[in-house]
């Protein structure tokens, strides 16, 4: 379907990898090409119907207003959201907030977001991980460590039933093991970063207090 749409729309370009290497690898491939073409930011969203297309405009507007920031989607769940998935992401988000010393990441797994490409490519070029399901959470943490500010923007999310075309590629055993290994890596990285993160938060609070005066 996308290939047919690309034939009809000269502004649409579809990229296909020879084999499935994971979400992070696909985004890295597209980000490199976009950056080489002169683009500075990239909006990402899932293709399974969970993320609303009408939210693209406000997310891009927020990125234009705060070009240095990572614009993170904060999901608003409805009754279609499986309870086990909602509870699971709460656990992941708690660990991510610990790993960033609560720098402001409201949701680390929502794939609807806008990345500034230069810092994204910088952190992905330094680390061989972040290529599969671990991409969303780890990229948010490492960008925060790099000093990229975070802006959270709410967006609705829905989970389609199988009869509606909803297909989940989440594998509980494999992907939870991947997330566990990711959090272990990030906790090790926090071990020597926490003084700098605390100092940065102190400066930010001091700056916010100065502006308030």
C-alpha cells in the first residue's frame, strides 16, 4: 500500500531494509538519510494505528518552538489499553526516571515523538545497542544524559483489536529480557554520570528561579 502511495505522491519516499533488524535500526537508517538530505528533525510514529495522525501538526509546532528539545509523546490511554501493558510501562518508566534522576521523561516507550537528528545520531553512533525494542526508552535516556531538554506533549493512543487489524509484535519473554538488559546498561552508565546530572538540575532550577524573578 505504501509503495502504491509513493508512486502517486512525489513527496513520499518509502525506505525498505533487506531484512528486519529492529525498530531502532530502521529509525537509524532513516535518520541518517534525512540528516544527509538536510533535515534537522524527524517525527516518528508507529504504523499499527495506535498513534493519531492529527497529532503530527501540534508535535511539529512544539518542535519548531523548542528546536533543541526532544518532544516526547505522553499517551492518554482509553479502555482498549491492555492492563498488563499499562502496568508494564509504568515499571519501565520508573526505572527510566531513576536512570535520569527524574529529568522530566513522562513516558519512555511511546514511539510518537520528534527527535533533533544531530544528537540522536551522535548517541546512536556511540552505542551499538538501541537497535530493537529497546530503542525508544534508551534513546530518551541517553539524549537526556547528553543534555537535550525534554518536552512532553499528550496524545491519545488506542489498541486495535485483531478484527480491526491490530497486530502486536511485542514478545513478552524476548522483549522483557531486552528491556532488563537495557536497564542494567543504563544503571551502570548512571553510576558515573549522577554527579553531573545533579549539577545540571541544580543549574536549571537556579536559572528557572532567576527567570521567575
